[in-house]
């Protein structure tokens, strides 16, 4: 029996094959979605979670069944009826843009499965994994935080930053709970340029990344200053608008601009290119992606502790040659499959291993993760970004 539309929500026909919301929002692309478990007595096709995301002027709420995406919008109490109607009309276009629902993911899976025997063997176990089209400023800062880090800690850092530097937009009740949750928009560049920012961020657990974030915000604000210092709170700032223009630039030119920022190496730049700047062919390469390329795609192994530019390009070109125009999207399916947090999923890392012919076992006690600038550090965790 089809799931009924939750009270207060609108329904958008989207199948799990096109978007697996629970998977995509936990795949290490965006770090500000808050997920709440729903009533445990829900039917087999009823939504299991509600996911919420705070924009500058509203909070987007999403639930999903196997055949539909359900959405509603929360607004600050001071929002007028006229404003509410206008903003409400923008929510569905935002959802379609953010999840890039104009891209037929089932068709891409068919193409990748035809071109790639490895992908073909596990495609049905991990459907609906797609690339988000994020705000470039938020995406940039989030992935500066990602260097030598894991998803859980990045999530904590990003949300701490927002809670400290951005006033709450609104507070709302948590689903299936009597508690209230405050929702903070992402902090604008101007909020992170003050002299006290590095020390404050270090106190919030950012470590050496505190200086990277501060300097990147300063560089952007100095290069693209606000012309009107009295502009409305919450307005898009000039640095944010400039980052948006990189969507129209050639991939190499956009990457060159991103590499000028402090704390941005090739891996971080490529994540931003793929996840917010429409460069869908880009494959961000870290140690895990290199290991997959070595084991399944014939890329040479190396004993070096650093990801050299030559090796990075070799992996990128090899995978792009197999997967084509949307190579970055295909890579994200493999990356998600390799995350420790999905070890219980039908397509965990173990399932991927079981789906391809085994090679000679190699003893490995610890794993390395790229720090975002080409360096590799040792860690016992797999959920590195």
C-alpha cells in the first residue's frame, strides 16, 4: 500500500532509484543536515527519518518513501503571510536544484554498468546516490575542515561554527519529541574575518584549520568587498556571489582559483568543483579512491606516503575514461560504499569486496587518509573525507 503524504508536507514523485535521501545526506558531501528518527511503529514504506536543513530564510524539512519525496518549509515567526507565500513557492525549485533532479540517475547507472563490470556487479545494492549542488562558500569551508578528518567530526565542527557565528533563524519542535531545536544558517564570509576568529575556532576544536578558514575568508572579502556596508542581514555577500561565477569557468581555471585559498589542496579543490561548481567529470582522489583504482582498475600501486600530482592525475584520468562525463558522480557511489558508517548497508565495503574476484590477501593494520593537500596521514578510521 502506498505511503500517505505526512501532514503539512507536499509530495514530489521521486523513487529510491533516483534519490536515496538517507544515504546521500550521510555520504560526506554536506555536513549540516540534521536527521531525526520517526515513529518506530511506522509501516514498511513510511518515512523512517525527517531531515532538516537551514537556509538563510527558512528551514527545509524532508521525508521519503520508496516512491515520493515529501517536503515542507519552516519560517521565522516574523515572516509575513505575503513573504511566506513567496518563499514557499521557491522551496520546490530549490529542492530540484540542490538534488539535481533533472539528471536521470537510473540512466547513468545503466551507462556505468555497461562500461564497468565492477559497477555492474553491485549497482542494485546501492541505488539513488547522486551529487548535491551545494552553495560554494559553505562547500569550500566544509572541505577545508575535512582535511585529515572524519565525517562525524567535520559535522560537529561545521555546526559549531554556525552556532557560534550565526544567530538562530528559528527554533522548532523535533519530530517525535517534545524538545526544541535551534536552526542556524551557515556563517557568511564577513563573520569569519575578525582578528579573534582563529583563537575562537581553535577553542571550538578546529585546530590548525582555524587559521585556514580565517585567511580564506579574509582573502575573499578583501578581493570582493561589500559596496554597501548597510546591506540587509542575511543577504548574499560579494565573495559568495563571486564563487558562484566559477560555475561558468572552465574546470582548470576554477581549480586554479580555488587553489589560491589557504588550506585548499588538489583534493579539497576537486571536491568543491564536483559538489558545488558543476564540474561533474572531476574525480576527487584520496587514499581510498586510489586503493579502489589499484585493486579494480589497473592503476599502479605505490609505496610513497604522499599522493603525487602525477599519480593523482593518473587515477583521475583512468576513472574518468571509464565512467565518462559524470565520472565524479560514479566515484561518489564507490566512495559512499567504502564508508565505515555504511558497513551495515547492503552495499558496504564488505559487499563491494564480495562482488568482485578476490586478489591475494594483503596484511593491513592501519589505513591512511588524504589530508586534502596531497599528504597522507595514518588512521584507524575509514570514514575519512
